[in-house]
């Protein structure tokens, strides 16, 4: 109690006594805002490998293209997308060996034409698979050559169409661009969060979507997490998210009446009725209490300094 009287403190003539209390330890799920931005990877602009009349476009803006997608027809024959680290540079035919044959075989495996393990050797089973592919896509009923003209390279992964560039009915030449693609997001960059510890497990929340985040890494790289954050950003390249510690942090808590701001702009608490100044840097002020550093937990501080101290200078 602030005065030994049953009367109102405003009417009592008895002096107000100092009230002391400990800095209590409280657990808080600490969080802070952080700017996030999408770091785009390289985009690919697929080109054709043959000349002729573009008789149809089979994709349009926003379509997702992957290995096996028919993207166009040239002279009535289908042009099919394939993925690999590097584009093919020659037609694939009987007797050939090499990494490009492996690429062709992996493509045929993905589409269900080739059942064996890719070995880089164009033999009878590869020839049969190529013939089946050509027959289905209009490249001849007895053709066992996988022609570059029947394929279009879309990079190592699938892509999304930004804009179609081919005009149906016009003549295309090798090297003509069919469509542009949207650069796939590679990572999500996260700005430093000085209010939180420099390292440790945390979570990043952007527009209601939460993914794991490691403090200090400044980036989210997991493919699923990147995809989730990018979707939450709905086409924006920059946004503001919230980084939250995975484990609650411990901090001190004192009644707001114990904290003083002096004319010089300093903030402190007092451990004694005279002297005993402790400079503090409050981190939050909620429900009548002020959050202070964990190092003050257990210290006894003056709860009513304004009523019992003549000097409220924090120096």
C-alpha cells in the first residue's frame, strides 16, 4: 500500500512509503517485422529448331509447361517440350552414344516410351521408343530418329508462360522464339531483424502463410517454402512479413509505474529511494507493465518512484 491510512491517499496526511517489487521473469514469443523480397532465377525463352509454317500454338499466358507438353505445331507436326541441364545440339539416331543420348532416353522415360535405364547408347530399345514418340506426334510411322525439330528446350525445370510470341500462320525459322517465360523464384530474401537474436530457429509469416526460417540466414531456400511465400505475395516482388522465434524468449517485466523517462530522454528504474539508478531500454509496454532486459530479472526496484523520490533524474 502507498500510505498507512484507511483514508483516500489524496486526503491522508501520512507520508507515502516506498514500495519495492522484483523484476519478474516472463516468457514471450518474440517477433519483429522484416522486409521480404523474391529473388528470381533465370528465365528461358524457348526457340524452335526447324523452319516451316506455325500451324498452331498449344500454350498461352500463365500455362505451366513441363517435359512432354505439346507447345506448338509446325507444318502440322507437334513440337514437344523437354527438360535438361543443357539443350540437345544434334538429332539423336542409331549408333550414337553420349550424354545427349542419356538426355533423350530420360525424356522418353518421363513420357512412358522407354522402360530401360538410360545408358547413353542408342540401341534397338531406344529406336523403338523414338519410333513410338514420332508416330504419336506426327513425325512419321517408321521414323526412329529423334529430330531436334520435334523438340523445344525449356531449361532444367518446368516453366510458366509469360507471353506467346509465335503468330499462327506465319513462317518460322530455326531460332524463332515461341514464347517468353516467367522467371521462377529461386529464393526469398529476408532483411536483418536486429530486434531478435542473431541466430536460431524461427518462423517467417507472410500474408498468413508461415514457413520455417533460420535467423541470420537472410534467406528462405526450401523449394516448398519459397513456393508458399511467393503464392502468398500474389505476384508482388516485395512485402513485409513477421519473423517469430520458435521458442519463447525470457525477459524482465515491471509495472509501468516503476519506469521513469527523465527530461534528457533517458529511461530508468530505481533500486532505492535515493540513488540506485538503472538505465533500461524497454522493449514493450502492455497491460500496465513494461518489458525490460532479462539481466534485470530478480532485481528489486522501486514501484512508486514518483511518489517517494524528489529526484527523478536518470543520470
